[in-house]
C-alpha cells in the first residue's frame, strides 16, 4: 500500500533539484543545524527549496523514516539523500559537496 506522506516526499525531491527539509525556513531557520545547512547552500549560490518540518509532525516523522536518518536537516540533491548539516560541512571542507553539485548539473 502506498504511503501518502512518502508520495509527497518523492514528489518534493523530484520536483526541485535541491531540497532541504529543515526546522524553519531558509530565511528564518529555527535551529542551528538548519541555519548551517541553509547557509552552506546560500554560500555556494545554490537555488534550493526549503521545507519547514515544524508545522507538520507527520512529515517530520516520515522524512526521517524515508531517508533512514535520525536528525534534521536533511538534504536531497536530484532526489538523492546526501545527509545533514555535519555531513554537509565535511563535504564542503573537502570540496565533495561542490563536486557533487557540479556532477548533478547544479550550478550557482
């Protein structure tokens, strides 16, 4: 049987090239980790869709199950789960995040 919340997530991550599920919005993040993740993408000049998990407990629970990842934020690039804020920071420092974006055809 299809899970409607998983269907919504699948739609979200295929509709936009870069999607960040977060607490708050890119302009008004509601936790330090979400702020870090959004700021990394902004610094790289990446256009992304931020999805606020705070108003929707069902989505907040489902996205963690969908990605098999326990924490927020969660970054998806071209439908593929990348990781959270700490992973993004590590990838940024090594240049891996920039290369992944380039490989996926995402340019600033």
